[in-house]
C-alpha cells in the first residue's frame, strides 16, 4: 500500500524548472503539440504530492507519432489507461517524479488543462481540493485517487468548467 503525503510551496521552484526543461524538449520534438503544465504543481500555493504533470495535446492525426516520440523519452505508465486518444507516461528519473498525459484534443481525456484553469480562477474550488488532499494525508494513495476522481467529476459540472 502506497501512502500519500502533501506539501505546500516546497516543490514550486523545482516543479517550474522541470516543466520548462521538459516542455522545451517536447516542443522541439512535437512542434504541433499544445503543451501545458497541469496538476497541483501548476497551481501556486496549493498542496501537492511533489510531482509534475504535463499535458501534451495533439490532433488525432498526430497521435501515433506523438506516442512514438514520448515512448522514446519516458516509460509508459502501466497503471494508467491507454486508448486510441490517451496515453500516460511516468518517470521518477527526473528531479521530481514526472507524469505526461498525451491527449487528443476535444476527446474524453482532454480535461487536465481545463481542471487547472478552473482551479486557478476559483479560490473556493482550490480550497475544497486542498481540504480533500489534507483529509488523505498519510492515507492510502488509491483511496485518495478515488476521492480525487469524484472531486473532478463534480468539477466538470461547474459553470466555470462548462464554459471552457
């Protein structure tokens, strides 16, 4: 059982550095991709597990090539869902653990940048998310992930999310 732990502001500089470093590399290799720093490390002052998430958005016709490029750089996240419009990659071989979510634009999984934007514009939702994280401090990671999925399902119903 993996235990989850959170910190506030502890990883900000390293997370920013890692995102800038990886996004530069990705932009050189995937010129048509839309690359976003997503997840809690992209939201200043929020609780984070200390990992960095990057969403790489591509058109459907560019997906297979993007998969090949990303597979040459990062291990596939064996725990993550893998579909014809979504791939997940994960490594701990960087200054902070790094997750890459490859999504086809305007498909089911093309949500990470929207969640980030909703949390950036609504302090109340950020506070709710931080309260959720704090309630899972020191507890099972899978239980936290289930609660997190429920939180984001609720976030999809908000006016802010629906307007994006």
